[in-house]
C-alpha cells in the first residue's frame, strides 16, 4: 500500500477524499497535519482510524466531520463537495449527514435520556410528536427503552454512552463518527458498546471510529493507520472481533 492512499471501496463511496491537506500556523512555524491524503470509505463500511499522537488522525476526524476545512484537496460526502464550504454550509451538511459520539458523552445533566436524544431534532425544527417518536425509537434501538425518563446521573457509564449513540442516530445520518467512544468505560462495558457498533453496522450503518487502542480497532472491518499526516497502512480486518454481539450482551 503506497503512503497517502486508501483502499477504494467495492461499492459506492459515502466519503471520497483526494489530496487532503491541512496546515496550521504556530507562531512563525507552519505545521502540516495532513500531507495529501487520499481515502475512500464505502457506504456501510466499519472503519477504525488509528495513529500515534501527532499522526493527523484527529485532524482527519475534524475534516471528515465537517468541523474544520482543509487547506487544500477535495472532500465529497454523500455526493456533496465539502471542501471550500463556509461555516454555515458546513454546519448544514454536518447536521444532515453525520452523527457524533464522543468519549465524554456530552449529555445535558438535567435532561432525561429522551430529551437528550430529541435535541438534534429540536434544532432541525422537527415537530414535538415526531421527534418524541423518533427519539424513543432510537433509544429502543440501543436497548434503553426502559430508561427513557432517567437522567444521566441515574445511568451507568455504558448506558450514558448508549444515550449518546441514540442521539447520534436519531437524525438518520449517513455516517456514525465515534471519537474514542470507549475511552471513559471499563473493559466489560467497552466490549458491549463495541458490540453495539457491530450490530448497527450489520443493520446498514456506516461507522467510522477514531481510536488509539489497537484492541478497540480490531472490532472494525477495516483499519486505517496514519503517521506523519499520511496513510501508512490501510487493510481489511477479516477476523473483526464483535465483542459480545454473538452472546447477546445487554445494556449496562
């Protein structure tokens, strides 16, 4: 595999990146976080993005998530050219196409699980009845149908992350983008959350997971490793681990 290039997907690409470059100014120095990355991710792929500190993986995640704009290069998301968009356009694409899952959950402490999951639909202008139904369905899909009225402090860490996943899914995004999603969880709960990602992928969801942990990345079906702003390795993981998926692990 040549440095800088990724595997072309067998089916249509939900993400198509060509020559993506990102530079930052730090005083008089220019830091090249990405140095011309080419990467395709197909619809319904489950991809782990890895790399040591300073490799460019966080920068790539921010660009893929439309949280930042590249210095140069092309980025097409679900057929929409993203590179060169302004902040307002990026926000619209981001809200329509991407569901975010963060390490620290980012839940509103005084709101119930249902209210937390509803929030993206409130911002999208969805009516109260519709958004309640969709939020309830999203919570049931992550096995929290019996916890809808609980607040975050009444939930375990694994349950809070499931609420965060339901919130990410409620807008029916093209991509579920997870940033170190098990970093705040114990090993048993981490396995359950990773099994949930595996099930969502089996049901058709495109999942991109950014992690520095190799054993977490092994749950994905494809691993992309960055180093010094370039793709060093991009390989299929034929023996992807699915945690407790085969054993019916429940919500914790």
